[in-house]
């Protein structure tokens, strides 16, 4: 019999990307129709050559192979603090920054300081499934907040969803899975809402480097009291292609980070030393590369928007950063359709049901397409296969 805490782990879903990969088992992919994998929101190309050289140099530094500070390298914390302060028009000190083993760990560490088992956190739906999974595993209740036009959450609906047990609201912008970019005024409204109810506002900006809006994408840090409410999450994985090195960041008050340090020391002791050095090199030397990656992603976004506009029976609900979130007219539920697309179109995407509460009807006609790894030719293949498949 499962112990009570083990039961919370058993209650959550299997990892969706791993689940989707299992759909490939036993499927014969024709040689003239290679698999187009648009399921995972992660770069597949290696880091640029100069960053790989920096990583190789870091290997020769003996200190790279030792435990480092639990909250990360001082130089990386200071660099991120200085750049975020300039880009957001506010003041962030290095003491406000912790480096983590990826952004998922940043979320888990933040939640360890915010909510206890039996308490609740509001997540807009469609949600990022790993956020929901972590809350499940901690025995924290997830309060779904359905998104409306433009896949944006509504402030009035969010306020109505707050209960005496609610401890935080979590926003992801640009959003995973929808790609929605939350307007500055909406984010400011959520800060005010959280402040009024004594909640934390957790803003995950893993995909900030691919935002269509130039900096600042918001001014939340311009308010000197931001530490009372705001918890900010970031990932170095996407823009520097460092997914395997697991480097993220958590920006919050020093008091909150002192509590998060207990969690981080217990589960990982310190973040990856080589990855941190690579992230520091990237921040200091690869601003041009960041701009190029952003421009290319925005070009691909434009291709995706044009492609769906011309595709009967398919409706682009939102598009941004790495993602297109779509609705279709066919009378087939999205898990079944996603698996049929693997077998019949050599196309791997994720069904909307992986990002929604069980039984939500809208998700049964929705798909997430992570297009950022597909070049123009591959995007043309995507639309040709969708057109040939139906409706």
C-alpha cells in the first residue's frame, strides 16, 4: 500500500513528453515521410561554438568540479541582477537572485516557501503540466483559472477563484503551452490583486528572450516593493541551448531565498558548475546571438500564423515564443488525434488534454505545436501533412 505522500505522487500524471514518445513504439515511419517532432519545447541544436569553447575551458578549471554555493555563483547572480535591473527598469540586487538546477527546480523551490500541503495555488489553464504535477506531488490543491480571448486570464475571475487557502497565483509569459504574451497592464493588475489578498505572484519567464515586445516586457520590478509580492523564474536552457546543463534562476526577496536555500541544499546542494559558467559567458558575450535567436523565432512564428490562416478546419487560438496552440473542427478527441498523427502523418505534437483539468471539454479539440525547432521547409511540411490529414 502506498504511504500518504507516495499517494500524492501516484495521483499526478505521467510526464507528458515521455508519454508522447511512447506513442512512437511500434510505429513504422516511412523513409519518404520522416518524423517531424514538434512535441517538446526545447532547442535541439547544440550551443554556439564560442559557448562550447567556454564550456571546454571551464572543464579545465579545477573549481568547476567541486560543490559551489547553494544559491549559485556570485558572479552569475550579480550579472543577472544587473542585466534584469537595466532591462526591467527596476532595482534587483545579487542577493535577490538564486541560481537553480533549471527553471522547474526554481518553481519547486519557490513553492516550498509559499504553500503547504492542503493549501492552494491558482494556475491559468491551459497550464504548464510540470507546475501542476509538482503541486500534486506536494499535496497542494490547484485552482484552475480558465483563459479567455487571446488565451489570457481574467482578473475578476482570478479574484473570484481566491479562497482562504489560496497562497499564490502563477503566470507564465510568454505562455507554455499557448504562447500568449501577457500585456504589461494585465501583469500589473495581477500584482495588485496578489498584494490586496496577501498572495505571492509567481511569474515564469522561461521564454522571455523570444517575446515579440522589446524590453521592458513589463515594469514589475520598477516598484520598490516588488519583493513583498513578486517571485520571478527564468531559464538559461532555451536561448543558450543549455538544456542538458540544467541552469535556471529564481528572483525573490533575500528572506524568501534564505528559506528556498534549505530546499535547494537538500535536493541538489548546488547548481551545475559548468552550466553556470556557460550561462555567465552567454550573458556577458552573446547578446548578439540572443537577438538572432529571437529574430529567427519570430520569423518562424510569422510563418506559422500565415500557415494556419490558410488551413481550413484549423484555428490558431494563440501563437508566441515556441508555441502554437490550435483548435480543430474534426470530431475526434485530441489524445486520439495526436496518436493518429504519429501513425498516419509522422507528426508528433501534444494534445490539449495534457495541459488541462481532467474532463475539460475544450482541451479535447486542442493541440500544442512546439514549432521553434522547425525551419521554414519543415513548417511547410507541417502544413502539408495537416492539410492532407483532414478535416
